[in-house]
């Protein structure tokens, strides 16, 4: 394929900002985690602390070559592989045909508009917004008179992970995570959790969790809208009060027992749900991320328990951290001085059946406990289920779970137990270049790539621990400690992780890490003060998600294309869209990578980008849309027929100083309206496939 003729660099805004997220976002999303001490103080090695591999990149990639797949991932499906035919780059051994179908659209220029701006030829519409009635009988949204009871039946606040289950050609179920609340924007005159009216705190609790809503296609287009009449029998709100079952090896452990639940098998609600995934048996997997910030009373827990709290980012020196929402004022369980084990009941992957509104969500302890970001499923070559997960904190780890038993299509009673027994692994990476060649400038090493090899280290299999000095339930409840002891590799905020439905390669978004110094740069994190992040590509041995060894490479090192420390897969950087802070990723049916950003540090609004991962277009990043002022791009989801792209527009108007009386965004309703986190859909005006 002939590369397009040279054209001028896509424009950047004038002066890049000093950082990514606005301080207001940092406060409400994660309790200012980055301003606190780094929880991981282990002595685990970084990439260039490990002896360089003697395996060359070309040889390694040939050994772990990507395969053409017999099927692509649909909603609720998993990847299954056949023998390999091409390399990870799609160039060394001849790229597979699907990877030549690069997206084609005119990129959106960086901007700071208070609008959802999409590529020419496309249209957008809001599907669901904060406060929309979800449960039949729920009241209409009333910004100045919200109650906890009303919010429990309405679409929750900030939207993150989005997935879609078709129930016909023109109908389907949309699942949306509600990650966190921003009370400064939700209530006029918010005075903080210490003095807030109790009803406002109840609204905040009810606005967490997730929503299942029925949606319908508009005509024969790629537009979708809420079903607002009829029975809507699937519609459901999951909140911080929804009763959930604890399952797997740690269920019933003394570490999970409380006075309210002496058996350690039942918990109320889920908190701070970020990314997720789906299973082959059509259930939702949703990950609890920054749940640690909702608790108080860390100073009052038993001394022996305090190191475990610190490792999970909970203060043991300040009883009530500044800015805490004070959920403990309405529910005592959030006070650790009174209920020290309650904290251990959060931080899990939760499985939810969208087709049964009466079903009990399940917290799957076999998948470990940490700041979960994503839970992407795949099938191993012998039919077992693999789940890829990131721990979204500075210097944390990448994990994989592989079930003991095989998936049996149609045998739900069997499949619903697959995530309760298996092996939980953590990743250890090795660079293949001399340490002197990773010098902090971002210059490629002499072999022409940032790459290397890696191993999945087993932590626990069922009730058998692989970590010396820790029992199985300790490994699962205190997974970070177990990964420390196993010698896992510290990464830069591992976020969403997805497996390519065409090539079988696994891609992880490493968002950023401004705390990385010149003393601990490595081949996978080649820049100090890394404020732009990168994309990590993993090719597992024999293209098998059950393998315990792999090769890896960085196809994208983000930032200003004019900055020599950036790398766009070898593509001409004068022809790419600038990208910063990758967060969530997904794929279209052709195997192209779509990247949503969070905290763009280049002075523009966040957006959604498309990038081929193979062939001559590898690294050609194009920006498909930008979200409004102060917002983050979440979701995203390219529907299987490629007629629609769903994006979650999280926290519009979340900029320091903004209040309901002085909003900086009026999206999505315009005029003088309050900003409302929403899920939107984009489609081609002429009915063409996305990117065609």
C-alpha cells in the first residue's frame, strides 16, 4: 500500500499544560492519589534492572507470531485463535489482510470547544444522561431537588465502561458503569461531606454503581436512543446498596467477615467502577477501582492491619482525609475504626447478568483485589477462559486469570462457575536492549524498537498459594502484597487491557506517571516524568491466552509528534494526530485499535483516536472525536456491525472553580443548563461503517 503524500502537521494548541487531569478530577475520582505517597514501596525490579534478554526482537516475534482468527469478538464473545500466520507488526512476515483495512476519515483538530466534535460526515446524539429515569416509575430529573430514592431509579453519575448486548436487529441492552460522583457540581453550595445534608450524601451513594437500559435503533441508521415506553423489563440500577454475593476461594474468609455479615459471603454494593468486560455467556464484568477513598477511620484499625491499608492507599495517620464524602455519616460500615474488615469487601471484579433483573451480582474473588481497570475475556486454545486486568495506580501491575475448567457453549450452569477457580498470574517483563541505550531521551535502541520478553508469574490456583508465607485467601485479598513478593514488574498506571479480535495480540493502556525519574526509566517506560503515557503490545506464546510467556513491544509512545521522545509505530509523525494519556481501548472488527484519552496534557480536550496496529499504516493515529470542556473520553465501544460507536462522556465541566452557579460547561443540553455526564453515540450520516 502506498503511503499518502506528505501534508502539514496536524495542529496542536499553543502551549501544553503542565499536567493532565484538572485538580478537581483528582480530588473526586481518586482522592488525590497522586499527591500521596506511592503505595508500592517494594524493591521489585524495573525493566532495565533485569538482565537483557538474548532473544532478538525479530526472532521473538516470529516465535510468538500473531495468528489469523477463526472468529472476531462480538458482544459477550471471546477470542479464539488458530495457528499463527503473521507477526505483531504485520510487516516482518507479511501482514494479515484484515490489518490493511485502516480507518479512513478526516481527523478532528485539537480543540477546547464545549461540544462533542466528530469527524466530517458523522453525527452524534446523546443516548442517556445523568438523571434520566431508568426504572419504570422513577421521577424525572430535577437538579435542585434530587433525593437518594429518586437517584436510585435514575441513570447514575459519571459514566465509564460501556457495553452492548443486542436483543434483535433494532434493540439491545446497554450497560454503563457509574464510576464516581462530583458533589461540587451536583449540588449548589456543597460544603463538603462533614457538613453536607445527609440527603445529599445518600444521593452520592445511589449515583454510584451501574445502569442497564434498553435502547432502540433510530430508523435504519447507526443512531440509538433510550426506550422510554412499555415494560422495559431489563432496565435496572445497581448502586452502593445492591445486595451482592461473594464467591470464589476467599468467600467466607475471616478477612471478609463483619458484624453485619459474619459468614463473609454477602456485601452491599460496589464502588468506583471503572472499566470492565463481558463473558462468552453474556454477562458483564465490572471492576471496582478507587474504592479506598470512601472510607474513614484508618487510624483506628488494629496495628497489624495498618500496613495492608497503606498498601491500598488508605491513610492510617489521618482519621478523616480532607475531601472525604463522609459516607460513614449515613452508613457506619464506612468507618474502619468500627468495621475494619469492610474495606476488604471492595476492590473486586463484579459479575452481573443483564438479562435477569432479579439476579444477584457476584464479586469474584478468584480474580484478585486491587484497583481494577478492565476485565477482558478471551478463550485459550484448549477452551479455558482468560481474563486480563490492570491495576490503575502508579508503579502497579498487570494481571491475568485463567480458569481451571473449559467454557462449554450453552451450558450456563457450568459456565457461571468458571471464574471461581483457576490461576491468577501477574506479569514480569524483560527488556532486550542494553540499559545504556535506554537513556531517557525516548530515542529508539539500536534494534529499532522498545521491546522484550515476559513471563506470567502464578500467584494462586484455587485454594493453593504460590507465594511463600501467604495463604490463598491472603493472596486474593491482599493481591498487591502477593505480586510484590512474586517479583512482578512495576508499570505506569496500567489501565484498560484488550485482546485484538483479529491478531490475538493484547494491548494495554499505560496512561502516564509523572513520578518516574531518570533513575528508574526502562525499556517499556523510556521517559522520565512521563506525562503522556504509551500503549503496550503483548504477543503470547503460540498466540495462546493460556500461555505463560510472551513478547512485548511499544507501538505507540504518546505526546507531541514534534517531540523526538515520541514514537508512532514508525509512521511519519507529520501525518498523525497528537495523542496524550491513553486510558481505555477497544477494537473494530478489522482489528484497528481505538484509544480513548484521560487528562490530555497537550492543551486540548480529550478524545477518541483510531490506529492500525499492523501493515504500512501501523502507528497512523487519527482523532475521531473530542469531548466537551473538562470531560474525559470513556467507553468506548465500536458495535460489531461497525455502524455505531458509543462513548461515555465523563465529568463534563470538571474544572477547578466550576460550580452549579458558575458552570464552565453546558453539555449536553446547551443554553444555561448544568453539565450532565452522558453516554453518546456517533454514526456515519450516510449509513456507512465507521471509518470506511
